[in-house]
C-alpha cells in the first residue's frame, strides 16, 4: 500500500513539474535567426525549412568558435553576401520566383513556446529572412549564444536519451 501511495504522490509531483510552462528571458546580447515563410502551404513551409537548414549549417560553420557577441555580429555582417547567395540557391533549386529579403537588425518576434519554455514577444537583434510575402508561419531560434546551432550539430551525432528519476520510479512501481 505504501508503494502505491508513494507512486501516486510522485506521479502528482511529476505532473505538476512538467505541466507548467516556464517563462524564460533570452539574454539582451542574444542574436536570433528567423525565417518567415511565404505562406502556410505545405510547399512554402517545406521551403522555409530548407532555407533554415542551409543557414543553420552555414552559421554553425561560421560561429562555432565565436567567443563573444561582438565577434558574432561582425562575422554575421561580413557574411551577409554568402547567406544571400545560399538562400538564392535554395529558391532557384526549388524553382521559386517570389523572391526574399535578408536583413540583420532589430526585428519584432511574437511570443513563442519551445520545449516547454515560453519566450516573450518583443524586438530583438536578429538575422531575418522573409520569403515572398512573409505571411506564413515563422521559424526562429537563438543564434548567439549558439542554441540552435547546437541543435543543428546534434542532428549529425548520436541521440542521447535523458531519463527523469521520478518517471523511472513511477514506471518501476506502476
């Protein structure tokens, strides 16, 4: 009987811990990457992800050894032509003629929930790619510190399985 009560209590605690969304503030010195799709059609959304993938790889290669936000800014600004070329190649390969805009500066971001964390809306320093009319769903991440670049790198490595101690206890006793 004690095991059942302990398991129920642990289950309740686990539920409470995982069901609440945590607020997070991105550091003031963060630089974001944002890609706005032309529309929400499947084709335009897939194109958005292709552009994202190309830029993430390019930015990972460029910023992986960056030591500070000033160095990251300089590298991004000095490589805008390369980013422009990569985006153009993706659109050309997809036979897309609606064009795009590439801008580095301060841009508005709506509130976003990602992996249980809510990121506040506001104006943030970012590298912004607007595909076509930019009326589709967007994708964004934190470029510096290199949070999304680490995710891009991890896709090429073995996946790591994380376990939650309380979940293991519940699984064991229920």
